[in-house]
């Protein structure tokens, strides 16, 4: 074995407590892992993660029994208590101590990844780390997966070794379809987590699907550790239709959650509709006062969603709603009733998966190996439960490629928050940022008007949105008609009557409002016209 290896690999070293670092690491940062760190690992883990992500050599002084950080930890905590920011610190600490560091505790350097590669047919050698079965010398790289090449030897990533393979990282290849410069930069992102802000019409799905193809076909990523997550079934079908790579996993959030729950339970539970959930709720809460044109139990179902997807405390939700007495007390019995009947509802696909992943450290470690690289669509519409699920399974490297537009959050009623995209680095440390800026869909006048309006959003990523060269520049793409507050419905009627008089068909028209309740006025006015 040749050590310390090429400088571009950025390898560190693990030494016993009180031992000087080998000469090649005399100038490297030194971090001690002792009982105090195991009890409060946050600061040390953050420092180790920065060193690993930037390939900065580090000396780790290991002053505890390695089993103290190797043993998976079970977290007996409700997901709504844990929150989206929950950190499985020891999962990360164990990984970061050993991922890209030599072990010299015995006095002689050991590169454990070479030993693992030898189990799959490589041979440990003095040249590089190993000799591959075809005679090629190779380094086994434990840093962030990237298109990394070294002189005189191939590079095999540890993900590949963990998958039981020895395929070297292929030479860099540019994305294979026509893309604009910003799209190309996003698709070709090299290593680590990434946030891609993609305004309407900027080619979001094109970038996401090409990124998936690029990782598999051009970068040699193993499909067993790669997952693309679409927000709904329609988006999943579109991604699947555009991606022809064999073995690519593309799932909706809830299909992913259901698959996890099925594996956890060892059976395929029935997913019940709202009517069955309502019947259970009716037996657990005080009988509400009936009011005309209202559904008193709908609010309870909304509350249950906000607790489980928004990770809000049950009592807080009950108090904030004001019309759901007994909701907090019914939350536990409701879930217990689902379990007793061996059924789940829609939200339980996510909440139960998160709950079990928190509670079972060994299961969490096992499933993390299948989720090393996640591509996630519509990130701005993820709830805290979705983000926690993604973080638990993408841990410890947090290699998440998130695409979304913070100006298009539409599921805030169940806890979706654009801050997950705006503050992406807080949840996925060391992330790179990419921005798509060209709207290829809308006339120029619409794009410019939208850009002016969106700057008033209080929580957003500052962005430059501009029209594409090939879209219409005519001035008739957008017309603004100010009106008195009480005349909105009447104004809609006048516009529709003008369109009809101009020869347009009713099926070519649509009335859109910010929220559903605002549709009632135009609806009644149009019926009466």
C-alpha cells in the first residue's frame, strides 16, 4: 500500500489517544473523539464533515472504544418532537471517522477500504491501494463521490465497493443533451448536496431527468443506491417517460413511504380512504355541533395531517384550530386503532416510516445504504415530515440533489415551507447552489410581470428571471384590470363576456384564484350572467 496517497484524495488518519500524527499529517487539523464528544458530538461532527466534504486531511485522535460510535442508536422520540432538523449524530460520527481516513492505531497504516475491495477480487498492493482483477492499479476513494481522476491509477469509489463491485470512476463526460449554460451547470454538478432553484418554465423536469441519466450512464452510479423522488404520480410518470436508464428508481413520496412501511412491517398494509379514517375519528372525539354546509370532522382530519406531516405538537394544533376539542388526546388512540386494524391512512405512510427509522438504528443504517444519492423534485412543497425522512435516509453524507422554486409553495396548509429550500445548507451541509433563470414557457411580458410581483415574497431566494429568446415578445400576453374590492366577480363576468363575443369557446377559459374560497363569488356571478 502506498500512503498517504495522492493529495487530491484528501485522506486523513486515525491515531490512538495521546499519539503524535505521522509525518505527512503534522500540519493537519487535529480532532479528539472522547466520551464528551460521544455525549455531545455536534461540534466535532460539523468539523469532521467540513474536512471530509472539502477533502482536507485531518487527524482524528480516537480516545474511546470504537464500538461506542459503531453501535447504531435507537431514538425513542416521536417524529413531531424530533422535527425536521433532527440529527442522528452518531450515524454521522461513525461514518466521518472512518470514511476517508487511514487507521494507524496499531502503528502500521491500514486502509480498510482496500481490505473490503480485496473481498470482491482486488489484491492489496504496494502500488496505489489495490490491483483490480484486470491488472489496473486503483485507489479506493472514501471522499465525496465525484468525477475524480488521479495520475497513474484508476479510482474506485467506496460506494461501488459497498455494492460489491470494483468499477472505476469513468472519465468526465458532459451531459448528453442540448442544455442552456445554467441547466448544463446544474446537471453536471460534481459532488455533494446541491440546490437547484428552478422558476416556472425554466426546464426543471428536463434538468432533473437528465441529471438522473447523467449519474447512471455517464458517471457510473449504482442504481441500488440512487433514488429520484417525485412529488406526485403525474410527475413520477413524466420522469419515468423521459428516463430510459435501466434500473433507475423513480417513486412518489408516498409510494416511497409505503415501500418503506411494507419492509418495516413485513407485510403490505391496506391504505384506507378518508371515509374509514373519519369513522375512526368519530369514535374518539366529542361529538361536534353540526353547522349548515360544514363538515365538523374534516377539521379533525386536517389536524391529524398537520401533526403528522407538519410535525406540529398535537396540543398546539388543537389550540390553533380552536374548533377541534379532544384532537390532542385522540392522536395516539387514532394511530393505535390503525395499527390494531393492520391498516394505514395516506399520511401514515410517511409518519410511520419516520417513526420506525428513528426508533430502530440498525434498520436506519441498513436503509441508508440504499439511499446514498437522492434526487428530489418540488422541494419547496415538502413538509417537515418529508424533509426528516429524506435526511434520515440520506445521512450520513446528505447527498441530496433538490430541485424546486421557493416562489411556488402551495401545500403550506399541511406544513410545507419554502425555508427548506431557502435555507437548504442548514439541512444539507456543504451544499452547492445552482439557479435556472430563463423562462421558456411564457410570453416575455408575463415573465417580467411575474418577476416584479415575486420580489414581494418575504421568504425567498433572490433570483433573476428572464424570458427566453424564442418566446413571444408581443404585448398582449398579460392584461391587468384593477377593480374595487367588491367588484371582482363582476369584472370577471365582463372579461368572460368579452372573450365569448370575440369568438373564444368556454373550454378555452379558466378562472384562477389564490385560494379556493375566493372562487365562490365568480362562480355565482357567472351562473347568473
